[in-house]
């Protein structure tokens, strides 16, 4: 009689089914997303497949665990405190608001909350690109208290994205100035380019600057920005159509470097 037990667990948001002996030792696991049964020993192959039978769907590969890639080894050796991958969109703003939420009654909305809303909107859309081979990092800290709102790495290259809350505003872009309904004018594109330059230096790879406008009524570009891609939040998904720049192994290697906090210490 097959005495193996199947125990479901969750790792990094993904379900795995571990096959265990009666004493609790693991001898195999089923990775649903990879459609693969990983065997730690070929001796119990038939018993493992019998135990997993009710859970297997479609074609699955069966064999020993794959050898970790250099990028995977780098991730496994990364200290949790130095791993930026778990950062939520707007992580720094959320921490700041938790520490100092401000007075309970304000005549005008807290601009930090508007900025947080913008970063969350863009961040959620970037996270949806994961299935297309992209990786997004949020609130990447830089020396001096600055940060890159979002860094996205995928087949189409690397992009440093700066978000700007523009709800129902008429936005005018005249490089390097961005004006929101004439009430708020600043040389935002200088900051966008600076973020991309610092990321390029840290990763020794070309990083393209992107300005993401969240919720604008309309956008008028009077002076075409040099080297800066201007998108609205609804246009973020167009990045997924870019390709032909980085191979999957390069994407993983750059992502492994970018998620390490130490990478950004001297930029």
C-alpha cells in the first residue's frame, strides 16, 4: 500500500504539492506552474506518481530537480533584508504615511496619498506583465533619500518609470517641463532622466526613462521629449509588446542584480 502523503504549501505565491514519507521527509514535489514533478530519488517514482495522480493535470515532466541557474543561486543567497522584490508599489510612501499620517482633518488632500495612489495604479499594471516574461521592482531606494518609483525588466529592455498623479488634469509636456492644468509646473523630465541614468550606472546596462501619467484628462506634447517615453496609466501594457532586446537569461540575471539593495548603494 502506498504510504506517501501529499501536503500542499505556498512558496512566493505559488502552490507546490510536497510528497512526504510517514516520518515527514520530502521525497518529491509537484510544481503546478512549471508542470513538473521533481523527484529527489528515482526509487519511489511510481509511488510518487500514484500519490499525485488525483492532482496532476495535463502533460507533466518528471525527473530530478533542475540545476539552479546563476541568477537563482544569487537570489537564494540574498539576505531577506536586502531583497527589494517584495516591495509594494509605493512602499516608501506607505511607510511614511504609517509613521506620520498627518492631521486627521485637512482642507486639501494629502499630496502623499495622491502620489501613493498613482504608484499603486502603475505598479499593479506592471505586475500584470509578469506572465509575459517581465519583472517589476517598486520603490527602489537610492542614496540621498531618492528612489526609482518602478523598474521593469523584460524582453524589451529595462525601463525606469516615474509616476505622476494627474487625475482629470490637462497635461502639457514641453521638455523638460510638465504642467498639470497650469497649476503645477516643474521640470519633471530632468528627474525622470536622472533616475534612468543612475539605474544604468548601477546595472551597467541601458535603462530607458519613462514618465507615467495617471488619470489625465488629456495630454499635449508641445516639445517631444528627448529619449523619454511618455505614457498614461492605460498605456503601460504596451511595454509588453516590446521585445528582441534581452534574452530570458539576461532578464533573470539583471533582475537578480536589481533586486539586491547593495546594487544601489553607490549611484
